[in-house]
C-alpha cells in the first residue's frame, strides 16, 4: 500500500493556529508566488485571521498542477510527524545531531515545521524511520542467489539512475516525472523512500463560492527496504506493476541484474495442513510464551471460487467442537496467529500465502521470524544453520492427501 498525499492535521484550524505565527509566515514565504496565484496574501504582521486560516486549509488540501512539489513534500512530512510520537522522534533526532530547538513552549506542529525549515533531511529521515518501524504490511522478495550477496552502499549516481528509471516508468504510464529518492540506513535495513505521482485527476472544486475545474497530479510515497543480513527486499506499494518494477530497478542498480529479485513465494501455509495443532508450538524459539491460530482462510477453486474463513479465539478447538474440518483439496490463502511473549505483550500476525505479511505491532519480529522458519511457514534459503523442523502430525482435521509431500497453497497474487 502506498502513502498517498492525504492530509489529516492540515484540515483542522486548531492545528494551524497551534503553529507560532512568525514560523508559519516563514514557511509560507517560500511559496509566496504560488500563494498569490491562489489569491492568498501572506499577512506582513504574521497575524492570521480565521479567514486566512480557512483559506490556507483550502489551498493545502486542493493542490493543483501548479502546486510546487516542495510544498506537497513539506506538507506530507510535517503532517505525518506533527503528533505525540512524531515529536518524540524529532526531539531524539535533534538531540543526537546536537541541534538546539527554539526556546519557549513548542507545539507538535511547531517542532515539525521548525525541523522542515532548518533541517528538512532530518525530518524526512525521522519520518522514513517511523514508517519502516511502524509499517504493518510489506511484500517480501528473495534474491535468486543461495547466499546473501555483498552489499555496496549506493552512491549519489546510483540513486540518480534509480530516480531516472522511476521517471521513465511513470511517464510510460501517463503519470509524468518529478520522482525523487531518499536513502536511509536503520541497522541492517537500507530504506529507500520514493516520491512519485499517480494518474492525473480532474475534479470540480469550490474556490470560495465559485465552482471551478481543477486538474492535478496527486503524489504518493512508496517504500523499498533491503536487508543486508538476509538479502531480502521488502516493498510497500499499491500496484502489482509497481512492486515488480521496484524489484527490477533495485536488482539492476544494486546488484547489476534486473532479475535479481524474482517474484517467488516466501510464505508457505501448507505447514498448517501438515502439522495441525502442532503449528502452535513455541518450542525451540526464545522469547515466545504462547501461540494461537485465531483465523484461517481457505480457497476452493472451481467454476465459482469459494472462500471459507474459520475465526475463533482457538480455531482448532472450535473446529473440533462444531465437527468441522479443513478441505483436503483446499488452498490455504491466509492465516492469523496471536503471539504472547515471555517478556510480556502480544502481537497479531497475518501471513498470506505468497510473500505478504502484516503485523499488528513491530514487537518480537525476530522471534516470530524464527518461529516461522522453525515451522516451515517461511522459506529460509539463506540460513547456514537451520532450527530443527517440527515433527509432522497426522492431523485428522486437515487430512492432507497421502501422496502429497507439500500440500497446495494459494498462488501469490502479484
């Protein structure tokens, strides 16, 4: 899923009023020429009336083809970081960089706007890190080698080539250019924040009391993350074509091979058929106290596709109680597990057959990955030392075909 340009805070007059007026005026002065085109005059005394505030809200939330890309980018990052968690992250970034913030009381919006005005790249980095650590859903792609490849940090020339290829990809799809790429390092993760446009929109909008025609190209932000430890590429983007293109571009520019990240399957839910209730065992994985399967979806293919969903606090016990069973020829398309940790807390994880996974929280990820590898749910091509596989269970509930060593699973939809 992409991060579309949709403002949440800049729609609220109280949010704009929470910004120190001289600071807001300083921000607006960067775009004075564009604001004049939108019939907005920046008050010279930094005294913003309710009429000024309402007019700014209308301008910020209805970008046109003439809206400066720098304004769209600034509004996106400020809006994303102007909250309690964002402020904490920015204070930490400022502290690490040895930056002094203005004296006096600062609102969340003040801090975010100040960082954009004086240290925009630090704001981008903080927002990117927040997305990488917070993000719930990624598509995972293996590389085609059997070893983790040597990674060389991309130069500015490489980033420019990535940007040029993104522009060509976008222009071929009638989206225009204007792409941008930022790279950040977070431990083993190398994150690439991508800015690009989605197709042009035509709307009727109200300008004061006059209805006029509006043409614009909205902006989206996608995220590509390469893990230097596992050799995996994680992609957060909305369209199949975008995910495939990112695999091709980053394979070519990082490793000299556009086919370096083939669209292979990473998660195999057939292990649930094979192991039954034993799939819930946390054995051999440090940190996990308990695991429960709480939702399971199977797909029955035919002239009419049928999806069946089993949902309960304890799916296996519920299936027994109601004399139900999984279909031997059914394909498991997604499974939701709940994990409880020895140190406290819990996380719900939804695993989709193919290469998609969703976390309710970003806690215990390493332990959950080890658990998936242990049970064979995650294919671990790069590990030199594998955890012993779980013992098979002749499960009467799933009853897989005896001749099948690996039950069929749903084909990845990408």
